[in-house]
């Protein structure tokens, strides 16, 4: 019986830690919003963590990756056409 309680407690703490990391890594929210979300996660453990992880995944911004059309380091777009690429 104690094993089940210990397992549930460890699962809740692990979920809260994952939600905490997701909130702290997000650059979408202001510092006040982050503090409020962290309070929600730790004061209402399961529901708060699920909500905050859901919100963090909705606002995840994709990292642009360079491709063949991406300008190289020796390419500059200057007004008037001076020093524009080779």
C-alpha cells in the first residue's frame, strides 16, 4: 500500500518538475505570468501541471533552420545595391 502512495507522489512531483522546466524555458510569457503559472503548478499539482504544459506546448515557437535559400555570412542586403552578394 505504501508503495502505491510513494509511486503516486513521485509521479506527481515528476510531473510538476517537467511543467516547471517547460514554463521556465518558455519565452512567450512575462515574468509575472511565469510566477503565476508556477504557483498554479505547485498549488494544484495534477491539474495545474497539465494546464501549464498544455499552454506551453501551444505557444512553442519553432526554431527557424537555415536552408539552401538562407543567405550566407558573406551576403548583405544593403539599400542601393552596394555590396549585394557576388
